[in-house]
């Protein structure tokens, strides 16, 4: 059984910073990707940033210049920091773990954490 649990959401000021954490537990494949997605009201879920077990990162253009994703494999935890927050960053943020077993992907999602950027 795999579990993915996010933490760190809440209310933030425009121009401020936010750090989200996501801890995975259970059967985690040696090769995997952990990432953050977000979904704003009335919009589709979109990738914010991801990081592979090899350390390769991928960012959405909207956050690339002001965010950083990192992971601590000893804790099976991924972190996302977003700086210079904008109201447009308001969304529910979901953590994703993609395991790879026998060349097949298996996705696991957290429950989501609300991020609201407002003055």
C-alpha cells in the first residue's frame, strides 16, 4: 500500500513564499518520479514541477523562474518552494508519486492541500 501525504498549504501574501512537503510511504520503486500538480477552480489539473529519482527536474513555465523542487530520498519526501507568489498560484496542490514496475507506470496521489494567495 502506497500513501502520499502533503503538508504546508495555507494562506500566503502576494510576493511571499511557500514551501510544500510531500511524504510517500509503502512500496516505492527504485526508479520513480515525484511531482506537484495544481488545480484551480474551473481549470484542469496541471503540472507544477517534478523530479525524478535521478534528480532530473521539470517545471511549468509559469513557475520556472521562481520555484524549486527537491527531494530527500532517505525520507521519501519531496519539497516544492514557490517564491514571488501571485494570486494566480491559488489552487489545490496535489502531490504525485509515479512508480515504475515492469516498465509500467503506477500513479499515486495525495489528498491535496489548498494554497490561497491573497492580501
